[in-house]
């Protein structure tokens, strides 16, 4: 069923499923709400044309001790970037940043708190950098301010312990150096290109030596990535595509140096610097689309910096590395359990969906073991740590590595054979002219190596993959590197996780089966359900949304069974079929039902079903014709019939899967010769994502933390998966077509080069010309393919 999206009152963008509301007004984020209220207070809301219910200026309440750990000097010191007596610099990751209104509000924090002097937002990274006066404001107060505005900072253990490593800019600098040198050498050499160089020999020699000097930064600095890559390949006895590039650079520079030094010519410094510039440009294009994303996550990305520890009954703060077995932790509602421990106080309702895939929270009683990675959904609890963080179950999941090795790109063996052929042709030409005209040997060999340089092949691969990465990124499908394109193109078996991947997170559809309930009965049920901390009871209370609460004379809750009480004089029971005294009806979702009994009469039951993601039916219908489909779920099999009807009879459905079981299943498929793509979203999928040929982490927000993966796909784009795969497949065809075009060019050039009729100067001019042609062909072909697949977007 198609979902109707609500537009934000302020910015007009689509609101999330649960928008921020002020009265009847809906906003996509807290930023829009706050901007609306600021405008309203100053009488600037006339253009909204809404005068009935103006916004109310209030902030979100923050639990008093939520950020108490930031008062600890050791913790705060590990989070700040700079601190002095007059100012402190800190950077927070804010997942709730949504639109331009968020940016406006966050960059005007100084108007809300006098202690803040400056705030700047990195919208792409969803980070805010704040400068504040430590004498007038603390780090804790800043975090509370952001949370009260609706932008709770995500502070994880990975962020603690020092300044984040900046993104390396070495490739950008090398590209800049190569471009500067290439342009200036072309400028200095322009008279020689047109045969206009009639200056004195001494002056001509000065310009040639100047070209030599300008080329040195390119040879010694800008070309370093190719040297390093070629050397690593040779150390492993593998001739990768960078090896012939290095050979071409060495031959071109050596020949040019000899010509300038002996006065026989001007050399080929323009071709040399051009090769390096275009190669680096392609690599920068590849890196640009996913520089802001983190594909490598570890468990510290999920753990909080510090937790509340009870010592002799008093609450204190300890950093995560300092937690030891025997410590008693206090876990509040909504907080992650950071270490395996025994529940000693309180009633636990643990959401393990991210760890196990089980969508229904698990109730735990005092004395039971709680595993790290679950999130407490009820009230505050206490647990006794039995295993330290580094030894917990959550940590063990992250430490499992699945993939044995990476597949080598088809471009590298192609370039290797191409290099062997070129070297053979150069050697054959040298032997021929050795017996006929030795004076032509050097020119012939140099021309052959320059003309047949495999840079066109590398450029076709680099620019095709780089453009594909850019196009996919604009469709919110971010790949770790170009190698992933080839692996996605080769898959023939697609494995889906269920919870959070096929099903939409953040709520379930509720239906009522039974006799009709009056409005009074619905209010009574909602009121009694609100007295329970169980997730299903809270969901029921939210769905029914009782207006005026009814009178509750008394209630009694039975953990794991249900709740009963007298509401407005009526005796109500809410819970399992056994608890209300009836036989369960035929079930399709037995763990997600709440039966209702009114005055000893069973009226019926509320049932929750997980809604599947929008467009899933069309997606499956497209994929099942070309791929084998499997579902691996840590959840129970209550939705087996629904999934079988959706995915078809050929689909393989497996439930109650542990993280290790998922890895073993994919390993078996690969042993049978299948090339597997795994799509998941939870920590229980981390090992399977790593083991598969192409692991895709699905997320509702690409900046949120996701399991380690080869690619990150925003969940609302999953229906485009078939088009993404087709685009990746087209990349290989474009590269091969470009290579054939390059071979035809090389054959024509080589026929003149081996005969000695092609001078190195002409070869040096033709080489970059062919490279530019390849660049235009590959870029244009990949862009045209994206347009045909309706994936081409001009902006984010």
C-alpha cells in the first residue's frame, strides 16, 4: 500500500514517518520547528497563512544525568579538539541534521547561549564544530543544549581518545602539482609545437632545461602512487596495471633527459606530465564520492564513551575501557548494554534486533544473563558485569572476518598480457633495426613504448568506474571502491536479511480482530496499556491514543504474560491468549498479539505485522527472473507464508539464523560456485556481509553507523537495485569497448613506430590525444547508460 508523505510546514520537504509536531503543524525536524517558532515570536509568520494555532516555544526535556560523564575531565579531554583558558573547540556528530533549517539553527547557537562564540556545520558529514568559553559553559551543558533542541550528539567510544584523523589530502596535492607542471610545460613548449622556435640555441637550451626542472616534481612526487602500487605488485610477483605505467614514465623521462642533456631535442616532458595528471585525475574522481563515508566500522562505534557505575550505592561515571568484571552498571531506558552481565535489579525488556535480528523485544528477569549489544526498552535496570567489553559477545561478532581474499580486477591481467606484447614488439623492432639500421633502434623502441603505453586502458577503467561511483553516489548507493563494481556485476545469488531490510523499521501495522470496540472501551484499553512498560503495551497505548485518561483503581502486571486491572469500574485483561483465558486463533504473527478481555469476556486481539518496504514487490518480481533469492533471518518463522508468497516458490527461506549460521550459509553457496550478494542492516549481518562477494549495508540514514560492508545503500533506494546491478555490468562492457578502441589505435601507431617512420615527438602528441578520446568515450557512455536506466541525476 502506498504511503502518503506529509510535507514539512516550514521547508516543504517530506517528513519522516513520525514528524515533529506543534499542535496540528508537522515539521520534518527540530530545526524547522525552532525556526518557525522564532519567526512566529517576531511576527514574521504571515506568509505561512496559519493563524489558528501558532507554535509554542519550548525545548525537549533532557534527563538530568544523561551527559554526566562529560563532567569527567578525562572523558572531556578525549573529545575536544582544542582547549585553553579562553576557548574550547569541539566537534559533535549530529544524526538529526536534516535540511537548511537545521543549518540555520545550529549556526546561530550563540544567540541561544552567551557562552558560545561560534558554531559551524559540515552538512555533508552532519557534524557541528562549536567554540565556547569554558568559564561560562561546559561540554556537558553544550550537549544538553543540543539535545534539548532536538539534535542529540552521537558520542561513541570510537570518538574518544584524541582528535579524529583528518582525511588525507596527499592525492589532491599530487594532482595539483601534476596539473601545474603539465600546464606550464605545455605553455613553454608551444613554439616548438608549431615550428616557431627560431631563437638562439642558448635560449632554446634554457627553456628545455626549464622544462626538465618543472617535470621533476611530477616524477619525484606526483607519480609516487604509481611507484608504490607497482612495487607492491612486483614484491608479490604480480604485474599490475601500474607497472607498465611506471615503465612508460621511466622510458619517457630517460629519453627526454638524454635529449635535453645532449642537445638533440626538447624531450617529451609534456607527455610525461600529462600521463600522470590524467591518471591522478581519474583516481580523485573515484575517491570523491565516498570520502565522507565510513565503510569500516568496529564495535567501538556503537559503545558509549562512559557508563554509570554504582559503587556502594552511589552513582559514578567510568569510561568503557575501565569497566571490569564485578562492576555494577546502571542502564537507563534507551541505552545500549555495553558488556555481558547478570540482571540484578529491575525488569528488562531488551531489543536485540540489531544483534540477532529478532524483532520482538525479549523480557528478562532478575538473575538472567544479558548480552552486550541489546538496548533496554523499559525503565532503568542494574546488571553485574561478568565479561569485560573486549570479551563480550558483541565484540566477538565484530572480530569475525569472513572473506578470505579479494578478487583481482580483470583490468590487471589484461594489462599484464598487454605489457608482455608491447615489450615483445619493442624487442623485436630493436633486433630488426640492429641488423638493418642501428641508428633507428633508440627512436623506434621509445616510440613503441610511448605509443603503446597502456594508460588508455587504465584511463578507461578509472574514468568509467569513477563516473559510475559518482552516479551511484548521487542515487545514495555508496561503494567502498571501484573493485566492488565488478563484484556486484558478477553476482548471481542475492541474500536478504529480513528484519530492517525487507521490513521497514520504526513501527508495525496494527489490526484488530474481534467484536467492535466502543470509543470508551478503546480509551480503557489504552489507559491500562499505558501502565505497562512492555513494548507491545506501549505501542498499543500509542496507537489507540486515548484522549482523556480513564480512572484506574488498581492494576497488576505479570511479566511475560500480561496486565490486568479495573478501569472505570470495568475489569480488563491485556496479554497472551493463555493470560486472558482463551485458545489462540490460527496465527500468522503469534509473538505480536495482545488479547483483550473485558469483564471476563474475550473481545478479540490486536495484531502487529511488520510492513514491508515500499516497492519491495516490484523489486522481487524483477530480481527473481535473473537471480536466485534467499532470506536469512534471526527472527522466528511467523511470516514464512507471507515471505513465500512475496518471493516466489524458488526462494530459499531460513529463520532462527545465528550470525555464525549466516556466514556458514554464504560459505556453502560459494562452495557450490555461487557469487553472492548479501544485503543486511544489523550487527548480526556483519560476518555475512564480510564473507559475501558483495556486502551491502542498508540504512535509513547513510551517515548513521552501519555494519562493515562493501557498499552502503539508503533504504528508500532499494527498489533501484536491479538498475544498479545493470549499471555495474555495463561498466565492464564500456571498459572492454574502450580497450578495443585503444588497441586499434595502438596497432595503427605501432605499424608506423616499428618501421621507424614515427618520431617520438609525434608519438608523444598522439598519446595524450588518444587518452582524451578514451576519456570522452567512457564518460559519455557511462552517463548515457545511467540516463537509459533513469539513474542520472544532475544534483544531490
